[in-house]
């Protein structure tokens, strides 16, 4: 978990302002905070606000207010993806110059119809490479990066060895949409690189995106961060938590003292066993205890419900 003596750990939390923080995102925020701080590092906050259609007005502020309520104070200035378009353009152009990016005219429907390979767990239909040899239509619906026919593997600090062959799991994937919007995969890689992030701790739902990100990091010559994907919070009925479940800002309102038991539940979810007396202490003291005791070895193998 520790890096070289001279390289400070830089972790981050990168919520999308599409809704209020919920118990699942609070786990990601707290887990990434504790791990970065345990390593003596910095913890950054970035708002992934590229997709304007999915954003809910006021949510960026709401998320920041809720993080502060839990004592999760970030270091330095907040970063906003919507302010990094020039940077994305720069690295997109570098990839284009290397001849690995091509325009694609396929619609989702066409891709779905031509799909023969089984889908990934997160419902990505592997792109069959129709436009590799030239755009099959007059319109550009996306810009794709050509993937190599090789396994991309890495060692996750919680779940261990993970490997994917991009050519069969997702195929040539999108870097930019026809309406010019940059894709999450490119944006996240560029942002983490520019901010010096070397420790990515986030929910397990993003585990299957990581090989695509590693592929781009290799193409661009970026150092790979350490990855730790946290178990997911699920509803009491075993179903995936929806964006409307366990909303924290609405439940808590302003500081009421309710945030302390919630934070202690999050620590327990992360495998820690905070002493009973800690419930009488403010959030920053709970986080201090969590920072001292955090270890990836205690992270549970499976997700589960959280009593919020
Ligand atoms: N913004 C992404 C999300 O909310 C997370 C990005 C990341 O942690 O890499 O799902």
C-alpha cells in the first residue's frame, strides 16, 4: 500500500453531480479518504460534470456540503471536469496523431444488431469494428480508439488479479462522441494524470472500466495509479442501490448529530471495528480513528446492505 518514500500518495473522490450523495458514494468518499490519509497522502475532490444532460442543478454544492458535514475535507481546490476541455482535446489530438483513433458512424441499434459476442457484466456491447477500415456512414457518431488483441491485467488492492481482453469485452471504445463530448474513460485518465493522482479508490462498479483506463494510460505514457475497488452497498432486499436510495443530504439536512452513527456504519462496512465510545465524538475524530486503523486487508470480499 505504501509507495516510494519520495512520492506522496494522492487519492481522490470524483462524484458525478447527477444526484445527492448516497450511502454507496459515501463509502467511496470515506474509503478513498481513509486510504489516502492512512498513507500520509492528500485527498482531492473532482466533480465529474461533463455530461450536462445528466446533471441536476445544485447537486455539486449539495455534495460538497454533505462531505463537509461528515468531516471529509478535501485538500486544495475542487476540480471540475467541465473546465478541462482543452486538456482533453490536447490528449485526444495526441492519440489521433498516433493513428489509433478513427471516426465511427454506427448507431447503438446497428451495434446491438451486429453483436455476436456475449455482453460484459455492465451491459457493454462489444463494438464489432465495423468502421475500423473507414466510416460506414456520412455522419460521425463517435471517435473510437483501436484496441489491441491482448489481455490487460492489473492487481487490485482489494480483489487481487483482474484481467480483461478489450477486443472481446468491449472492442474499440469511444473517446469522444459525435456531439464533441469527451467520454468518461478519456476524461478520468487525463484528470487523474494532471492532478498527480496515484491512488484510485472507488466502487467496484468501475472495476470493469479499469482495463480501458489502463490501456489509455499506456498509450499516453502515463504512470499507472494503484487501484482499490470497494465493495458495493446493496439495498436490504439484495437489489442494487438506486440513485434515489439512501440520499444523505435530504436525510440529514444540516448537522444534527445523525451523521456520526452513519459515519460509524460506513467504517464498519469498510471492515473496521470502531469502539463504542467513538459515537460521542465529532466526525473529524471518527475519521482520525479510521485513518489510523484503515487497512485494505480488512475490506470485505462482498458488498452488502448498510443500516442507514
Ligand atoms: N464520476 C464517476 C462516478 O460517479 C466516478 C469516477 C471514478 O471514480 O473514476 O461514477
